[in-house]
């Protein structure tokens, strides 16, 4: 059964809801890419990475994400001038979601540790960029579920364009501008975040 799933940053100043959450409403994945890992380190949440240095994300439609408290705390960081928009709560540096730089692509990868109880998202079905996983116990050896991820993405995108909700997002205004100007990480902080 889809349900509304509450989330909040670590300090509780920012809170929100993922509407109609269910295993079919998005893709529950772990991304082992060095960029997601560097972002987690920079935010001070490396302790929430999975074995192998993975970031647990739920790719959802942005229109399903509502920020109910502390919307003015939303901030955005990019790890390079062309990198993903990585949204976070500025009060306590909790990651919120990553998106591309335009609401034309209806996709937000929510940081799953935001949810006190993520059970409604179902189990992790996709492992990505496992070649970049840290060599440590529990690290996966092979990607899986990427075709399923892509298929779900296309189907949800098409459905959201069909029902007119594709460009609704808590991270972009109606004209497609980011709600806050993204900053690019400074070089010293970047080097520290990528250092293993
Ligand atoms: Zn906070
Ligand atoms: Zn990644």
C-alpha cells in the first residue's frame, strides 16, 4: 500500500513527506560512485554509508516530495561546475536529494537515511557503480538492477509528463530556476572529500 512517508534532517529543523511511497513509486538503490561518497563525507554523514562506501538512495518523482518545515534551509552544492545538484539541509548538513540541473528530468535521488522508517520503500533492488566501491568487507562485486532502474525511470517520467506533474519539484521554481543558487565546492574541501 502506498503511504506518505515522513522524513527529516538530523537536527529536525527541516522536515517533509514523500507522498505515495511504495516499492513501485521509485527505485531503491545503493550508489557506490565516488561522487556520492565524497558528498556524504563532506556533509559529515560517512557513518551512514553502506559497506563498500555506498549511498542509499530512493529515486522518486520530485512532485511526490513535499517539504513541510524549514524549506528556507534548503541549500545546494555541486562537486564540479557540471556536477549534479546535491541538495541538503543547511541547518545540520544533512543530504536531501540529488537531481540534474533542470526540472525537465523528473527525478530526485533521496538520501534514504532521512527516513526514520524506510520500510515502505521496499528492499534495495539496484546496485550501481560497484566498480568504484571501496575494497572492504561487505562491498558488492557486481552491479545489478540497472535495467529495472532505467525502465522504472522512463515509465514514471512518461506518466508524470502525461498527468502534468513532471516539472513540479521542491527544488525548482515553476520557471525552472533552482530555489537557491547552487554553490560549487571549494578545491581544498573537494580534495578532502575524495581522499579515501
Ligand atoms: Zn537540520
Ligand atoms: Zn553516485
